[in-house]
C-alpha cells in the first residue's frame, strides 16, 4: 500500500508540475508586453520578462525596486486583483480598488535603477527622496499656501541623526498641508499626517466615530441590519423610509474576487430590503473612505441609467495627465429609484467623496450637511530609503461641470451646520432634518 500511495503521490506531483507549466505557458506575457515601461505621473517603471515583473519607484533623487512578482498573468489577477493589457503600444495596469488603469509607455531602463539593493539609506538621502517625491508629484502646495522649495532647508546636514530627529524633520516639512492623504508610516516612530481635525471636533475629543455613528443609528429609529464583512448598517423605519449608514468604503474580499464584485454582491441585500421604501437616507458623514471600486459598486444600485460622474488626472512636475472619464452604469438590480438624501460632513473623505460625486449626478438626490473633507485623490506611495512609507495626493477629480473639490470639499445642496452640542446630548438633528425632507415630498 505504501508503494501504491507513493506512486499515486508521485503521479499527482508530476501532473501538478505539468499543469503548472501549461498554466504558465498560457498565462505568460505576450511578446508585445515584454520590456521596460514607465508611467511618469506615478513615478513608476516596470520591467517584464517571461518569468517575472519588477516594479520600481523613481524620483529625481532615487530609484528603488519596490517589489517583484511572477509574470503569470492569471495568478496576478487572482492573488492581487491586477490585470495587464496592451493596446496601441500602451501598457495598462488595472489595480483592484482604482477606477482607471495606470498607463505606461515604452522606455529605456533607467541607469539609476540598476543595483538598487545597494543604494544608500542614510537620513540625508531619505530626506532628499521624500522632498523630491513631494516636489514632483504633489500638485496642491498653492492650495495650502506652502512654499515647498523652502522646506528643503530642513534637510539634515549629515546622516548622524536619530530616527526620532529625522521623523521630526519630515513632520516639520509637512506642516500646513491640511491633507489626510499626505501621510508617513515610520515604523517605530509611528504614523503621521498633517491633516487637521474639523473645528467642531477639536474641543470635543469625546466625539469618536463610534459615538457619532451610534447617535445617528439611534436617531434613525430602525431595526438595525448589517452585512457580513462590510461596515454597512441599515433598516426600514416605521414610516416607510429607509436609512443606510455606510461607515467605510471597504469590504472583505473573498479569494479570487474583486472588491467591486464583493461590494456589489453584499449591497444587493440592502437594495432588496429597501426597494419598496418611500425614500432613503444614505449617511456617509463619518466615512473616511477606502476603495473607489466599492464606492462605484454601491452607487450603481441607485442608478437607472448610466451617468458620467467625474474625470480624474494625475500630476507630474508641471502638468496633469489627460483626464480619464468615469461613467457609472446601473447594477443588475434591484435598482433604487426613490428620492435619496445623502448626508455628508467634513469627515466624509476619499472614496466616500467619490460616492457623493456619483450620487450628485443622480436625479431625485439631495446632498445635505456641510462640505466634505476635500481629500478625493488616490494615495501615491513611495518607499523611502530607510524603509518608511510616504503617501501623497497626486490627482484631481473634476465633476461633470468641471469643478475641482480637492482641498475645499464637495458642497451640499442644503447646508446644515454641524451641531456638536446636540450630538453630545444624544440628538442627531441632521438625520431628523433628512427624514423630514423625505417625508414632506
């Protein structure tokens, strides 16, 4: 029996090797994909051969190999939710979570990217890479009245400083950039963003997101239902109005499934349960964002016809790339055509603002509250020489009317000032106002 088992195991092993080889052959990059490609607005260089792909992040001060992955396009799709396509001598890399591909053109492999494993990693070089990445890819210095050139004067004179001192210098350089997508992950030195809290929150630190959401749900007066793996709470009020709290634009993604697919499948239950509601309050006031793909998936359930929702483009040194138009199509159903009030605040950020942009283009929709946070851009990440991670905003989103809301936020149709005192007292007056508006229609 042992010999038989050994033969069976050996046969399965051989079969597995043959299957893997056949799979690799089928999924190997085609000839037109091979070579070196660059996307300057992302500071990205890709080098692809038959067996592997290398991704480099480049600035004027540096070039670092960030990661390597096997050139098995099927495996990349399943494991990382990414796809690579070639058209008109452009290499398009689509990444799960983003609504547009990263477009690469053919290039020579930069000489400064050779032997990246032996580049210097001292404090001065780390600062220079940090400064260069921001100088080349951050387009909003004027918006925040920051003269970035003068921040270069903060560079350490030598490498003979501690991590604590270096972290302090980088934080000083970021001072004044009130942008939640400008961020540093510094290992033992923690996380930092120069974003400021809303003015109403500073004197009321007890108003945590958990408390704010709980007050909203209490005011909504619904039998609360939830979705597994998704921070959505919803229900139908006794007066026939629906209430949906979307706490973040993130969903637990099953293996081999995209975040858009996972979010759409989960949110379909909400649409089924609320399809007969007279009207719906959708609350994203304290939603910090997440994935644009999730935002699109949810908005699709509120559409009956396709809408051109916005365009986006990326910054590189002195100009933005050609805009990429985003059209959102209705979900397969059920589709919610009722009047909708979307609640926003200056804690509504990132992908929650993308959701709001789409909903603005929908008929029978009213946006209510205060301006959103104004942090719409995706986050572009650079690994610094010492291993720390820099994130920055690098894109502008434009509404169909050509409006840009980065740094200023999306304005509501009906402005209602945030009432912190009422929240502390247990009353959410904005939910009350939204219910009243829908009930009077």
